[in-house]
């Protein structure tokens, strides 16, 4: 993956706020990870046509700090489907204000499983079926 352009579809955009900072004034990594989980779940829920659960996160490395006022944008791309599971590559990009600098701050693979209303695994619906 290159550092110049996001991969996948835009699934979430938000602004980093003061309530989400650590003692150094940077945005908590956990907040960033939760935004990536939300953004990738949009893609997973759409494909599963229903409820999903995050079962693993793989390979997250923080490359740049996120600061208050940065516009955070999440991009997600389905890279693998199993019988019940989906692997989604997720990238988090920021646009710094007021400079306009645009850069990727982290990426990871999120693994989801489709679940029924009781929280049990269920098969993904066949593509093309309602």
C-alpha cells in the first residue's frame, strides 16, 4: 500500500475532539482504533446483511499522531470472505487543519464474523441474493 492515496471506500469521517486526548494532547490510540472498527463494520454489516462481531485486529501500527481538530477519514476494503467471516483492510487518514496536510496515520486488518440475533455465527448470504 502506498502512502499517497487511500485504498478502499470511504466509510466514516469525523473530527478529533479534545475529549479524545491523552495527557500529551494527542488523540488516544483506542479512540482511533474504535473509529476504524466502526468504519470497517459499515462494510461488514452491508456484506453480511445484518449483525456482525469483530473477532480480531491484525497488524496495527501507529505512524503519525492524530491531533485535536484533525479530520479523520476511514477507508475500508474487503480482502477475504470465508463461510462466516470477512477480512477487511482498513486505513485511517487525516487532514490537518489549517495546513491541509493529508496523510495515513495507521492501517490494520479487521476480521468480522456474521452473527445471528443470539450472537451465534451464521453463514454469509450468497452474493446477489436479497
